[in-house]
C-alpha cells in the first residue's frame, strides 16, 4: 500500500505543477489556445484533490490494517488503539498532518474551481495562487516528510501507539477544525493577490473574499476553543489557556482575520482602507503558515508541538517567497488601491472600525513578540529568555477591555459622522445598566475591585459586558418594535424577521454577544482556588463550599491502558451533591501516564478534580482540587459565536410585501443608521 500512496502523492505534485505552469501561461499569453490551456489547468487542479484523497485513504486504511512496515504508522498507532483514534492517526504526527494540510487545501481548491463561473478570470488567477501553495506542500510530503516512508530494520510486533494526550474525543475534532481554519485562509489570500495582480475593478472580489474569510474564521474559532476545552479537560493543570507558543500561533491569524472582517465593511461601503485590507489578508495567510512552521520547526517548546525536524528551513523559504511576491505586486499596483473617501470624523463608525483594527493588531504584535522573544534572545545573547503569562496578560487584558468599549460604542455610531448629542442619548441606558450591575456586584460582595488588580479587571470586564449586551439588545428591540407595531407580529417573530432581513449585521451582533459571554467567563479566572492533598479512605478535605470525601480508590486494566481512579463523594454546604471519579491512566504502547479530569460544572463555577498520583510510601492517592468560577460561560459563549457566524453567512431574505397597520415614516425605512428604527423592508 505504501507504493500506491507514494505514487498518488507524486501524481498530485505533477498535477499541481501543471495547473500552476499551464495556468500562468494561459493568463499571460493571448493566443487562441489560451482558453483551452486554462481549462486543462483548471481540470488538473480538480484532479489534485482525487490524487491527494487517494493517498489519505491509503494511509488511513493501512492504519486500520496495522501495517507497521510504514514508519509513520509504526510510530503513531498500535493494534489496540480504539477505532476513532485510528482516524486521528492521520493528523497526529508530522508527516500525516502535512498530508492532511494538502488534502484540505486540495478540497478548498476543488470547491473554488467548480465555482469558476462566479468570475472566470478572477477565479483563474486565484486558482494559480492556490496551485503554487499546493506545490509547496506536495513537495514537503514527497521529499521532506513522506508519510509512506518504510520502516528500516526488523519489524516490531506492535506499534508505539498514539500520544496519550491525543486519545481524547475532542482530539478527533479539534485538529480538523483548526486546519480548516489555517488552510482555508489560503482562499481569501489567493483572491486578494489575484485581484491585486490583475487590478480587478470594483469590490466584487471583496464580497467573495469576505464570505470565504467568515467560513474559515468560523472554523478557526471552533478549533481554538476546542483546543482550550481539551487543555482544560486533559492536561490537568486547572486552566484552559497558558499562552503556550502553539496556542499563540493559532490566535495570531484569528486576530488579523477578525480585523479584516471588520475593516472590509469600510471598503464595501466607503471605498476606504483598500491597502489596509489587502495586507490584513496577506498577513493572516502568512501567520497561518508561520503557525504551521512553529509547530514543526522545533524553535519553540510546547506540549502541542511536533518533534523537532529539518523542515523548518522549507517554511522559512516559503514565507520569504510569499512576502516577496506580495510586496512586489503591491509596489507595482499600489495606485489601484487608492481610497475613494477619507475619514471625516473621529466620532463615526469608520473611526470605530479603524480603532478596532489598531487594537487587534497591537494584540497580535504583542503575542508575536512574546512568542518569538525566547528565540530572538537566544540569537542575540546566546541565552534563551522566556516570557510567561504575566507579560501577555499585562498587555492583552487592557487591550481586550478597550475592544469591549468599542463593541459597546460601535453600533451606536453612524457612517461618516455622529453627533455627540446622539451618542450621549443612545449610550445613556447601556452606561446606566453597566454601572447598576457593577454597584450590585459590590453591594453583595461578589467582587471587591479595590483588593487587587485581577479583581479590578474582572469587575471592569463584567460592567463593560453588561453595557455591550444592553447595546446589542437595544439594536434588536428598536427594529423589532417597529416591525411588530406595523405588522402585528409578536416581538420574537419580529426579531427573527429583522435578523433575516439583514443577516450579516444581526448575525454579527450575535457573534459580539457570544464574545461578551466568553469575556465574563474569562473574568472568573481571577478568583480560582486550588488545594492538593493526600487522601486515605474516609478522609476529607474542603475547598470553598465543597467537602470532598474519599470513598475508595480502585484499578482497572484493558488492552490499551491500565487505570486507577478515586471515588470521591462531594457535598456542598453540608448537603450531598454528587460523586466524582478522577482517573489516572497508563498507556501501554507509549509507556506514558495521563490524567483524566473529573468535572462538575454549573453557571457559577466548576469543581475540577485531578488524580495526581499515588504516594509510594502510604499507597494513598494524591488529589488536586480546583474551584474555577464562571468557566461554563466560556463554552456557552463559543456556541453563541458559532450560531451568529452561521446566521451572518445566510443570504438576506428577499423583500416581501407585508400588511401594515399604519403608513411608515421615512425615518423608519433607514436600515443602518444607529439610534433609529429599522423598517420592514430594510
């Protein structure tokens, strides 16, 4: 099977190279046969998907057949590995994950080429760019990291097994979601570079790029938060984000992608920030490649990274070529990117988008600097100086609070210019609501913001979150009341109707609401508590309102791993609550231990138990307990963000005639002017 897989990858490389070369010739030559040559390039690009998919199927099939003659399968699988994790072998190691990258890229390319009639020439240029990226990754899997390399020497009876950290249900979903985001940013990059090369007139390429970016941004969002949940549930340290270099690598393109999705509206509505938007897309793609490089080069240490390998220089060279290509075409055609309008007022929706972008880029630069600082310090001083969470938190927490302020103010601003009086009038209720909730929090003693900086940040976060929530709610209610008054629909039906009339706008508001729910969850981390203690049977320990009593500890064994776990009865405020089972596993093939966290979650807090090990002198288990407030809000907020993203991608409902009870005033037909009602036909 290895021969078939290797042949498929060589065929895919040949097809991608042909699609690249033939595509360039067809676009640059104006001969009679150029259209036919371009069509053969398009079909070759489509065929790349079939060849790469065949290679992926061969690798997965060989994994299920326990074909340890293939070195990759020997090092990442074993006979007793459960079936779901057999599929995860495809992306669990260096070579397989690069094959998976190539597979997803070929799938995106397939969709793009099948939709070539959207704009034949623009798609042809974008297809050439995608072919160039495909050639790079197919060169990698053919010559630098071949997943079908054969095992050298005597064939062992069993494989070395899958990394225990990856043997968790979410790890069957998390990497594909993350890769769909990383790889997907190739498509908007290809359209942006294509539009720049051909001096594409109008903003049609922006409309196409925005939708692709929303889809890939959505996948990356899901991937990042699945990774957070995995870290929280598996690593056993009690947290969900530690500013690990590989975590940072996924965050950076997310930040620049978020900035693009906001600023692109200025180009669509006002013809502004064209240069800015092009470079945001270029930067997002380069940061995606940079993140892929970080996990594979060995330049940073991370629990998420692959083993150190020799493919780092390949990625450095590729990044240099990307930057040089983007810079060349930008300098050559920059006159095509002149803005059609200028910023007229600092109190306007344009300025809020601009400040939003600047703050997101400050956050991105901070994360990039902190991630690379150990590498740079070693190059300059010969000593690796590592920066930890305090550095990232010191900068990014205030940045996040500023973003919350803009999220509250932005919807209340009009395009071009907003009067101060209008802003005061529309912002009065959100401010009063936020301050009222803040006063209530202090009155009940839930947060004492004067005690320490982390408590102050949490207090400000919750107050600002309430302000944003009230602002968003007022935007929905204002338009829905107009629709309800003139159609007789109930308020809920009017909100649905309003959302369907402008899915992008109101889907975006739902995404923003999800963000503030997540921020409330983050605010709880300032009040985390933990305790670690050895417990014998019948012994108890307390943390916060919880009393944990060790009932017993036991052991089990199965072909894949041996396990031992504690049975702990939990009471809260003296009343029985639940029984929890923190577990410690020992995976036989990898000869590695792994904790399985026990969780009891409520909207108020999580009780989080870790089986840390056994005291070898007494034979008693060591239990570490955490009480983490508001964590469940994070996962709820992610679901809200995903729902909002899906809604924003749905086309607007066509204008319909609806019965009205009274004539609409002219002001009620304005769709996008803050502070005014939204009419039925808006």
